[in-house]
C-alpha cells in the first residue's frame, strides 16, 4: 500500500500525531513486551544501565550519561534511534521536519494556508532523525540554534522576517533525537541557550525572538571529572535533564572479551589466525588489572578501547611472525605481550612519573594478568613433568620470533603438553601447542617454580 502523499491522505489513513518521547516510549514498551533486546550490540549493561535508560524513556525524560572515556556513551546515544519508527510523515521540503498537522515554521504555515489539505507530505527515515554535536569551547549559538542568513536578507527580505533564518543543528533535528557529546566542554553562555529549547520552546536569534516549539529528545554525555569536580554544567541546565545514568566499564572478563571480539578490526585473509581463549582472557585481564592498579590514574579511566587495541596488536604480531618464519597458522603467544606497550601506553595515565617507571608498571600488570589466567586453568603442581626436565641444568629458550617447530623439538615428548592443550580447548597443532607451552612456562615462573632470564628479545627458562 502506497504511503499518503498529501495531508488529506494522511488524515484518511488514520495517522495520529505523537511527540518523539511518546514514540520512543511506545516502541520501547513494545520491545519489552516482545522480549526483544532494547539496544543490540551493547554488552554488559543489561542489568545496570539499560533498565535506567528504559525508565528514563518511559518517564519522558531527557537524559545524560555520566561516565569515563570508553564506556559506550556515544554508542548508547546513537542506539536510541532503534526505538524510533522506521519512517514518519513531514511537510515535504521542510528544513526542520514539521509535522503536517502542526507546522511550526513560517514556510510550512504559508504553504498550508495556500494549499490546505492538499499540501504535500514527505517521509523521513529514522537514520535522518538523529543529530549530534561534539561540545567544544568554540561551539556557537549559530551552530546549535541558528543565525540570520545575509544572503536571504540581500534577496530583499526584512531582518525581522522569519524566513531570513538559517536553522542550526537543533531545529534541523526537530522530531528526532539530538545528542551532545562531552556537554561540560560547552561554554556556559551557550549552555544558557539550551535552556529555552529544553523547556520554554522559544529562542532568540540576533535579537529576533522566535517561537519554536521543537519536538526533541535530548541526550548528552559527560565525564565525571568535568561534571562533578569542575562543575562546568550550569545548574539550571542540569535541572532540565530528567535522568542521569551512570555508565561503567565491563564488570567481567567475558563481557570485555565479547566487546573485543565485536569491535576489533578483522585480521585479513593472508594468514589463517587462531586466537586461543586463554590469550583473549589475558588481554581482558590486563585491562581489568589496570583499572584496579594504584599506579594508574583511575579518574581518567581505562577505556575498553585499550582492550580492543591490545587485541589487534597481539593478533598482528602473531601474523607478522607467521609470515616471517613461514607458518600457515598465526597463534598469539605470551611472548607477544611485549608488543602491547604501543597500544597501552597512550591509553593509561601512569602515576609514577620517573623515567622508565611506566614500562615497569605496564610489565607488572601484564605479569599479574598472565598469572591470573594461568591460575584459572592450572596449578603449578600439574607440571612436575616439565619442571623435572630442568633438574639437570636443561633450559628452554622461547621468543616471539621462534618457530613452533623449535619448541616441540626441545620437548621431544609432547604427550603431556597435548593434555594441557586439550584442557584449554585449542586444536592439537604445533603453533597452538607452542602458545600453550609459553603460558605454562610463564605460569611456572610466576609461581616461583622456574627462573627466567631475558636477553635480546628472547627468554630463557631454567631452574
């Protein structure tokens, strides 16, 4: 059935006007009734953040997300569009998406006065009903609300004529969702300009007062350091947001891994890649240990982007090794962790400022993460067979560029290693066995069963 193309046809179809907040509420309740996910792709917020967001939408509240960097605040803001209808009727050609039953701009009011119920109707898809602005100190009222267009004035219109206005981002998002990222960075005089938009629905542009009852759902984000310590959101504007929702980092390692897997860049098809589950756990644990470390600034936060970047670097180094040594399968190992400094250092603020201390802190965090994963799967007493090999002064040398075949030649009998490989759920292939062996050797060292010497990028394990 074709969509209505005039106001008369729209009325005949039975369409009823509703606000954006009513539309969001209706669709959210429908999803809850059907047991559908409210925000697909958002991981770890099912029992904490999402219920609060749902309450805000049901209440018709504008919303502010409060949280450190890398807590999916922007993604949540953009995901709100999933609760909009697929299309809504608008006045055809309208800059600010007027509803055909109640136009607010002069251009559309004049058109209805001229054409009546035969005025043309267009249809606006949901992906065009979201507007966003990163709040920066140089953001102006003209950017958000509008400005007098000198070209229209030059065409012969009077300054007092509403048709001389070039609308800003907020009016152009009318009947949609408008997101403001990092709201505290918006200059206070600009924050004042948002007050009337959110409550009184009128604005002033160059001294010309314009009644503009916009239909908007406004959602913003802020970092707690800015929002609470510096107090840079003016009090009247805070009061306009009906709900404040505190976001958080993933509470569990499995949630962190799921986000890493969903967000990482695909490794490409040049080399087959296998990432054992225990290596993913190590990457996630590095981030979780960083969030608990007294040597890392927790006020700045440790973003999930660190997990994603570390995961990508870990895979990349295993691919580089596979190509260099001519292996068909790229499998990350513990020795690859040394290359994560590049994707870690820029994402954490180390409290110790002495030269060289940063690398020491990051290395300590990596070791604690490896030990946690080793202890999750094994005990050091399980590997007496391997420890006994070192009793007569034997050593095992490993390194990120060492081929897997060299590891297995050193062991000769790999039957015990195959048991550990099976327990970790990785295939019985040389490259995977080499990765498992490195985890066991490092775990034994961290549990003080083996000594370890590092030299020229290689590691020597001994008694």
